[in-house]
C-alpha cells in the first residue's frame, strides 16, 4: 500500500477528519478538524468526499514525501511550500511525485491542511481517524511516522480555489443561549459593541478572548449547574473573560454562556492570528438557520468555483485582450527609429 513518510514534524501536527459525532452522552466531544471548511475546500479540489482524513498543521512546520505519486491539496492558513525546492501555490491541487520532498513552513498561525487523493487510511477508532488529544485518542504526528494512503479514483490536478476570507479576524455572528438572559440587557449590548482581541492562549479545546474594557462577570456565575455544551458556546469564566469552546471542548460545563458562535463562523475565529480584532453580532435563531443553510449550499457547490492554475488558451474567450508578447512596437514607431 502506498503511503506518506514524515521526515520533519513540528509540534501541533495531527491527523484530522470531520470528527466523531454521537458520543456526547459518553463524555466525548466530536473533535475533528478545527477548520472543517479547509477540508471541504481540499475535497472539492480533489473531487472526493470531505470526510477523508488529512493532516492538520497548527502553526508549525512539516516535511514529508510519498513512496508513490499522489495528488495533494494545500488549504487553510497559508504557508510557504517547497517541492524539492520549487515553490507551490496555496489553495490549489498538485501532483506530488514519488520520492520528492514537500516542505511547509512560515505559518503566521491558524490551521493549515494537506489533503491527499484517497485520504489517509489509518485505523478507525469510534468511527473516525482523527486525533482527539483532550480525550487521549491517538497523538500528535512525529518524525518517522508512516501514514497509508487510500485508493484514489481521481486524476486531475492543477486546480485552484479562492478561499473564503477568514484569516484576519472580523465579525462573528452569534445566537442567544438559554443563559443569555442571565446577563442584564446593558451587558449584552456592551458585549455586542466591544472589540475583543484574540489571546495567544488557545488550543483545540477553546480560545480565550480579551475585551477592550472590563470583563463580563456574572454574580450568579459560580452557582450554575453544569449542563451540556457544544463548540461555539461562549463561556464567561471567573475572571470575566469570554472563552469560546472549540472542537475538543468538554461535553458539560457550569460557566454561564452569553452566546453561541454560528458553526459557519468558527473558521474565522480559529484562523485569526493572535492579537486579531474580533466583534460579535447577535442574530435571531431564524436568521442563523438561514445563514447555515446558505453556507451549506455554498460549500456543496464549491466544485463550480474551481479554476485552472494555468489557463488553457483554448478556453480564453478574451484571449485578444492579453498582451502575449512584450516589446512589440508599431510600424510607424519603427520607421521613425530607423530614420
């Protein structure tokens, strides 16, 4: 079976897919890729199922090779990529020849992904191949690891896809939780008006945010009973700081939750660099459902947005609008020069 060899793996590199739904009652959160959209984009570029496993790089570095030709895509937070010394385009599909070395470095943070034609076929555990570090399922990848490749039914490479903008912070849309009204209306309004800074302290369990101004403590915050929680929930911890729960969060919690980030906006949070500004905007539950449906439809249609990295002249209807040869002069200019 063909496979991938890791030659130089930094910290924070894991195998990830869409996670393990259905185990909350047993105390296991879904886990999976921090930016699932990046896996969906990679799957569109390879024309394959988005549930296949790939490699997630959390602001680190990685060098790998394959022992057989394999199609790859590079999505998520952009990195510097060299293939045997030659630069490769990000957010695109490529053919990695057997024995050539792929080197990734220079991430400014966030989560970067390598998807492979056919996916990575490590053994499944509880229906998924992803590492869930908080639960002790699998581990970070290391130097010398060998990862088997699945069968690839596709063949096309050299395609690119414009990423959804999500790498500089911005607005996160939120809905109320059953505990939102524990916070006075003035505090809820202040929460929506506050600029938050993404703290350097964050991991696959959650992300701490620091507000410009005082925190959002609740007098009854330490007397609440624990109840079910989910990724996107915004807990207000004892120091009044918001903490957004992410892929490997616990399944129950007792901190008050002022709101929940829409799933489609979580990639904007996890991909923002440390120190980036973030804002929250409340939307109704009905609007949130409509937004999620629209995003699901957009993701399902990503294949229609693919474009070749190098355009074929036969497909360029506006070919005559391009300057194909530089340095050409008009005939009368040439006559004046010779004269």
